[in-house]
C-alpha cells in the first residue's frame, strides 16, 4: 500500500513539474522545486504511516506540508478575502499541530508508537493538504504565467469563492478529527505512563524499605538523650541549619536512631520521605532511584502534593534522563513550593552509596534543595567518610553530631546498652553475667544486639551458659568480627559447607534471594541442606521476611566481614568462595532459561523464517548463539520445527 501511494505521489510530482514552462524565471523555479521537494518528502513519510512506528515523523511531515501550502497561498491575489480567512485558519492549525509535536517529542521513543486510532485521521488530513497544495500551486502557476506576459487571456482567472469556503470547511473538519485523535493518543500514553509509574513505584517501595526492614526502632527508654537533640533541631523554626548529620562508626546504632526519628515525624505529619542505602544490595547502593523514591514517599506522606508531582512528570515524562539535581528540583523541591509546613527527609547510611562521585553529587543536590526550600529539613546518617566530610565539612547550614552513639565517656550510652541487654536477657542470664556483657560491648550496639540474638536463639544446639562463656572469652571487647567468627565456630561441622555456600550466594546476588530460590540453587549444584534450617541457625546475622521470604543481612558489618573472609579464605573456619557462588548462580540461571515452563522460548518475537534473507543480516544464527547457549538455541529451533 505504501508503495502505491509513493508511486502516485511521484507521478503527481512529475506531472506538475512537466507542466512548467521555460519562460518562468530560474529563481522562481528553484524556489518552487524546493517547496515541491519539501512537500513530497512529507507525503512519502505519511504514505508509510500504516507501517510507521514513531508518530513524530508523519506529524512533522503534515506540519511541513501545511506550511508549504500556506507559503503559496499568501502570494495569490484572487478572492483575497476568502484566501485571507483560510490562511489565518491554516496558521492557527499549524501552531496547534506544532504544540502537539512539542509535547510528544518529550516522550521516550517507546511511548511514541503510532496508535491504530490515529492512522486514519492523520492520513485523511494529509490527503486534504495534498489536494489543497495541488489547487493553490496551479493557481500560482497561472499567476506566474500572467506575470511574465504569457497567456494574457488568463489574467482575470479567479477561483470560485465557494471552492475556497469548501477548503475551509474541509480542513476545519479534518483538523478537528486529527486533534481529537491526537488528544486521545496523548491521554492513552499518559495513562500508560502513569500505570507504569505506579507499578515502578510499588517495586521501588519494596526495594526502598527492604534495606531498612532489618532495623527496628530504639528500645523504649534508650537513646533518649540523642533523640531529644534531634527532636529539638527538627522543631526549631528559627534555626539556620536545615541539615542534621549524625556521624558515627559502624554498628553504633545510627539506623535504629533514624527509624525512631522518622516514626516520630510520621506521627506528627512532618515526614516527607526516606531513603536507606544498603551495602548488601547493588540496587540500594546507588542514587539511580533516589529522586523517584523520595517523590513517591512525598506523595504518600503528603497526599496534597500528589497532583503537583504528577503534573511535573507529565510535563517531562523522560525525567530519568536528567541530572540528579534536575530530577530532585522537578519531583521534590518544585512540588514543595505548594506546601507551607515543615517537611523532613531521612537519608540513612549515605556512606554506603556506591561511589564517591555519587555521594558528592547527592550531597550537593540536598544542600542546594535545603537552601532553596525554606520548609525542607534533611536528617542524614553516615560513617566517617572523606567525601562526605569534604562536601559538608565547611557548610554552615548543617548541624553535626559525631561519635556520640558509642563513646563510653557518655554515661547514657553505657546505660542504654545495659537497658537493652537486661531486658533482652532477663531470665536467660543472671544480673552479674548481663553486666559483664555490657562491659564487653564497649558501647557498640551491634555487638550487644548480636550477642543477645545468639543467646536467645532457639536453633542453637548449645546452652546459653556455654554461649556466654565464648562471648566473654573473645579477644577484644567490642570487636564485632570476633562475634561473627564465633557464630561460625559454633555451627555443627556438618553444616559448615552448605552454610558458607548460602552466605556466599547471598553475598553474590544482585538482589535479595528468597528461601525457595536459595534452596533451588543448592539443589541444582548438588549441595545437601535445608535453607530454612541454615538461615534459622544464622538468625543472629540473617533475617527472613515472613511475607516475601526474602533473606537479608541484618547489618552491613557482617557483609564486610564476609568480604574479608572471601579475600582470605578459611579464616576461623569461614571459607567464602565468592567466585564459586557467581558461577553457581550463573549455572542456575541458565538452567532456568532451559525450563519448558519458565525458560526462554526460541523465536519469542515470532520472526519469519525469511527475516535473515529479507533484511540481509549475515550469520544471524552465529550472532544469536553468542548471546544464547548453542544447545538452548538448537533445542528451541528443533521444537519450533
């Protein structure tokens, strides 16, 4: 069909050109040829609208064609009043069409596919313009001949005014149909993007909160002094320090304090968003989804801002291609201009962001936002980090609380750990032994919490008294690595190998794995053992979500411990072979691809057998085989044959 249309267009083009007379000036002829070329390029594009995949090309062609018609119409003198009215109308329609094009140009390429409902009105609109172009060009031909003294008898040729009015009615009708179709197209695309955005936001929600789900608020009666300092900062409306930076060593309890603070702000209606970086997840250690996550949080915690956020996305649907600062301004700072009350963002573990350059960009974005938006306050936590220090160190807009959570010179730190241990181990150990553990923790909450989980574990084969003796005998007070080594030492030797394989697979995984997935991998690599039993035995360092069954590390210090063990294997009976885990995971993935029920299907795009010949792509089979294992490729081909 497209070929026939193109042939008709070319015949029309040749017939019009053949009717030209050599007496027309060379400059005028050149100009007209240029107009014809423009129009025919547009018509050729629109002739293929039924096969097209991007709506922008035919729309731009329609706009160019209309401009070409308009250019010739302006030079026609006959029936000037009617032509003026038609010219004005066509100018308005060109502007309306250009506005639609400008809006659609902002869409990603995958969202510009031509919708079936728009093909017919777009084709009709172009065909009408083509007829108009022929008519006005013929008039221009006659006018040019008259101007150069040829065919003087035609000097009084005038176009029937009724014919011009018919053009007026037709183009109004066709344009109305086209704009209605375009409006429907844009509405459908916006709806699709909103649904995709909603689905993405739900996925982001799961990922965002996964990192913080292993943390819980501070035990009642603990961290009261520090939480009061943070509360005072949040309530002080006259403060010139919109950023609060809680900086302390690993395992001191920063995330627990952050959870307690945000829960209080959520109850007060002041919480705007939260983001927890995670060293245990590749997704949670980057800023890729930072702005979209905060925006979703903002819409959740302050529903009145939802429409403003949605409007910002509609104006710029490809916002993910913008810089972090531009995204934050569009999705967060901009909508907050429509809000009058204080809004607090909680950013936990900034030091666990993947790279130094990303940390610097993130902090600069947050500082800019805090300066520009007077109602915005930002609470962040991190370990001591040179990049963070160099970015925030000299800023006067930040309040910093450093090394306050673990320093035993502050009596409330020791008292808080004593409260935690006494409540957790009441009835498990006598008071004097609990006090020994308080002293052994040396102000480090992760040491105390891990020790309490070991002593309270129902999966351990040993008694609390023996576990206590081992904890007290560790070399250094407050050294969490000693506690992690002790956990592995006390595991049944028969379970050592599968246990190390399980934690290695968790360490190698891009995202947290479920218990069923881990069990499937162990079965595939022929390792015996129950994942649920293994995870239960490692309950002091691993957690399993009761709903999703996702298995996660309780604290990043354990992740770092495992990585050190992978670089120096067999330390304290812990042999973490990370390269083997990557190989086992890859083998399992390939095995899943070959599954008849869930695997990759050959020719999933239903490409015709003549595709290779028609498109002249050499060695297509060889090129596919580089991406898909050859045995899988042959197997699928045999099945289709």
